[in-house]
């Protein structure tokens, strides 16, 4: 029963189109839509960039219940984003979890 329900949930989420939000990087933090992630509440950042593929900004949160915030950069230059964020946060490679890998394969 659990496998059937989880399969249905994954199927429903895979059909949804991703939402597009305005992303702003400034001296106080990174804002994604209406949500603001202040640098004082973050530990580190990492930019995952695959030429010809996805560009993603990963922010490591100091909150235990929300370890990483991942933001797709789409048309943004990852070098410019890095040059801004590195002034406020240390750069540290963030490993992708099994859930991240599965989500990418499913197109989530």
C-alpha cells in the first residue's frame, strides 16, 4: 500500500511545472521570491555547474531541519553569482543526496 501511494505522489510531482521566482543576491542575503535567506543564517555555499546542463546555487543553512536550500540559476552567469556570494559566505562543496539524484532523474 505504501509503495503504491508513494508511486502516485512521485508521478503527480513529476507532472508539475517548476515555478519561476525572482532571485536577488545582495549584501544582506539571497532572496528567492518572497523568502529571504540571510547570510548570518547560512554556513556556506556551492555552485553546481555542468556546462550545457544545470546551474544550481546550493546554500547550507545553519538550521538543522533545513540543511540545504537549492536554487536553479537558469540564465544567470554562475561566475557572477559566485563573485557576489563569496564575499559573504565560505565556498564549500555540497554533496548531492540520493533524493537529489532521484529528483533530477525524474525531472523534479
